[in-house]
C-alpha cells in the first residue's frame, strides 16, 4: 500500500516495526555492497526558435516539437527550484498567460512518469488540449510578449565527488549536496530507469535490503514537491530510519 | 580566485566549473565588445576575464574602437532592435562594416572560442579565421525593426551559434540558439557586503539624507528606462508617504543620447528638493552598492530591457524590487515573491506605497530574492554556462554530455 507523505510525516515509523518483527531489516555492518556515488546534472537552455500564441498553435506545435523539447517542458519543470502551482510548462502557460485555469488543472494532472516514452506523453498532452478545445472552442490570446517559447536543453552530467556507503552517510550527503544532485537522483532517475523508482530507493533496496524504507521513499509524489521539499522529505524519512538503527531497545 | 566563490555560489556550479576546466584548460577564449566602461556587458567582462584565467583558460577581452559617427549608428541599430523606428541607410551600414573591417586589422581574432557581444562588432564574423564563433545578444529583441534585423541577420547566420538572454528574444535562425542569463558578481565592489560606516560615509559624500525612506532607480539615463515615469510614480506615492527619490546613473561611451535624456530628467525634476539626480562617474560601484543597501524600495521601471541586472543586484542585497514586466525582468522578479512586476506608472506608485507600508512583507520578499539570485544569477553560473556551451559546441549533436 502506498501511503501519503502527510501520513508518513505524522507517523514516520508506520510499517517499520512490522518489518523488524519479521526480521526484514537491512544488511548487517560489514556486508559488502556498491556505494552510492552522487552525480548531478546541469542544463544549458537551447531555443528551438518556435513559439505559439494560442491553444490551437500550442496543440499543433506539441505534435511537431522535438522529443527533447517535450521532455524539457514536462520532466525538467522541477529544476526551476521554486514553489510551483503547476506541474509542467504547458499547464503554467495556459493558466497564467491564457487565463485558462480549467485546462491548466487538466494538464497539471498529467503525470509524465506514467509514460514509458515521450510519444505517449506527447499524445496525452495533445488529447487533453483537443478535448478541452472541443468543450471551449473560443480562442484565447495571451498578452503580447507572453507567447509560449519551445525550448530544449543540453544536459551535462558530472560526478560530485560524494559517496555514501551506508544509510547515515546517505542521510548526511542528501542534506549537503546541491539541488542539481537531488534532481538527478530523484527525478532524472525515473527517465533513465524507465520506471517509477528514484536512485535513492533503488539503492536502499538493493544495497541495504531495506525494502520498507525504499517503499516509503517511492511514496513521495514527485509532482507535488519542489526539489528542496524533496530533499527535506527524504532527510526526514531517512533520519528516522537511521535513528531507529542506532537506538538500543529498552531491556 | 574561484575558491573565493565556494562559500557563496551553489557548490554544483563550482564543481562543474572544475570539471569543465579539466576539459578546456589552456584553450583560448576571446571576448569582444564595444566599451570598457558603462553598461552591464563591460561590467561583467571586467570580472569574468580574471576568473576564466584562474580556471586556466587563456581568456582575452578586446574592445572595438569607433568614432562618434560609428556610435551614433550603432545606437540607432540598438534602438531599432529594441523596437524603436530608426532608419539606417546604405551609407550607414557601409560605415558600420568599414569600422569593423578596420578593427579586424588591429585586433587579434584568433582563438579557440570567440564571443562577440551585441551588434556593434557583429560584422567581425567576416574576418573569422579559426575557432567556434558565438554571437551574444544582450538586447531585448522581442520586436525589432524588421529591415534592421534582416540586415544584421546576414552576419548572425554566419556564426556557429547565437546566445540570447531570454527565450522571447530568440529569432528563428538556421544556427543553434542558446539562452543564457547574465549575472552579477557577489564579490565585486558593487555587490560585496558594506559596513554601516561605509554606507553612511558614502551617503554623506553623495549628500543623500537618510532621515526618510529612499526610493531608488539605478540605470543609464535612457528613455527605455523610463526615468520620467519613475518621477511620476514617486510623486503619486509621496502624496501618501513621506519619502525621497534618487535617480542614479553613469555615462557610457557608446551611448550618445545619455546627456539629452539627463537634461529631460532635470527639467522634469525642476525645483523638487525631494528628488536627487546623481550622474555618477564610471566605476562608481561602491556608491551604487551603498545606495541599493540604504534604499527602502528599488525600481527598475524599464519599458524595454535587455535583462536589467540592477534587479538581481538589488535582490542580492535583500531588497524587494518593483520592475517593468519587460525583457529579462520577469525572469528575476517572481511577482509577489521576490518583488512586484508593474505595467504602468500607476502600478509602480501603488507598489511603492505597498512596500513602504508593509515592511514585514518587504523583508520576506528581500530574503526570497537573495536566495533566488544565489541559485540563478551569480557570475559562477554564467561562466559555467559559457564553458558548457563551448564544450557542447565541440560535441555537437549530443544532448547529454557526461563529464
């Protein structure tokens, strides 16, 4: 069962004791496993030179745009690193520039991680906009200068020189590394892995055999948090586990 | 030198700079623009070149020279690219090209990467002998005069790539186009921390009283910066709040209109003792720093703007900024979070009153602004982007590069 983060905040130990009783705790000290090597990514923004000024044009351009551009305006939205009302650039533009809050809500509800490839995501964006236009055919134009500009990125990936070999080290590193590193391992990992898992939970499960903890991390909804909020939430969940590991049970 | 930024800039930027240094050390990187003093480009190059050298990049900065006629023409070109109707006749274009030809004879243009800033030296591409050539446009190109842009486009498309500050300035070009925001240097005299005694003595020297809230705009005396609109907004706000206005600017050698606009401003000020117009000499960085720190409200009420770096400078000092919603200003001001975006004189006046009357919100916006600048608009990020772009141009076709 996947629990909400708000529930886990209030009950961070939920599920933990059950697993302890069953003996499903992590590997013992000294067991060998691959360390977690932190990397980070940075993007250079590249213009496609194409822009649109209304919904018809947006829908048509979504069909034509490069996969890299669709990727940038959806998956990479969370690199902005500030509190966001929407979950992708298309939703933000329709809500803010066109004032079409209903469509913005529908577009925000699209989870890019539900799709195994960009084409699936592109088709869903197209379907949602088309369906909305059937119900609301009247054109909406933005203020001059508020057109939507299709961009893409060149991504540079680099090691940050930080390595964690156990949970306590992972906890310290997560608090210390830059937002670009959290983004790379929490968001970008899903695209690389082609699944719903981030690098942290994958490593915790495989290297530390802490399945329950991995599950709690996977329960973090990637679309509902900024990168900094993800860092805070990860820290809280892992800190609790570390504390439990080092506590001596009462005699 | 880069170590000095380690405790200020995001650590990821510093790490990536070191990785890029490993790839690019010993290579040559030439910057060319049209002035050594005045304006944001010269200011950032003054700081960037030493940092690039510290990263073992063989960085050079050349400045093209020209006479009054040349800079009159290039100012017209600049204005036309920002949307003001100007006529550039064939003689003027020929002169623009001729001055560039003469400069090409006097300058060393050989480098592994050449970054040409703005339209004044754009035709130098005709004299390319080696390396990757990049054109960096700092101007608001959202609605240029078509005929002027069409002419410049002939040069632009000969470059390997073009760089713009904001997505809306980009054009449909047959070459790669990148978007790189400019930046501020947190360690420069303009942005470093100042003691209270330094601030006080600077204000005394400038004869700016500190007994009432100060409304400030720092900018060239340029119509696109709307200094008259700032005066009007101040006078509306002053009806409700006792405050003073400071308009501070510096002359730029490539801006022949500055004196004319300054005299228009002085005429609008008249005998108003609450308005202080300061024409500061070039490199009055400490004075501007002190003014931004002592101000209660800072405006950048531009009508057109390349990027408007004074916004980031002010946000770095923890002050909320009221800015015109043009050019790169909306990239820096998140409305209601780091300041306010306005579309009119009335809007500016209203937001001035709001900030003057709600110091708690002003403080919160100021704190948000400083952090936003740290993450996005420091010089380390801009150098990181230039070197990343150069490296990516040498690995063309790859969207993902592992270092």
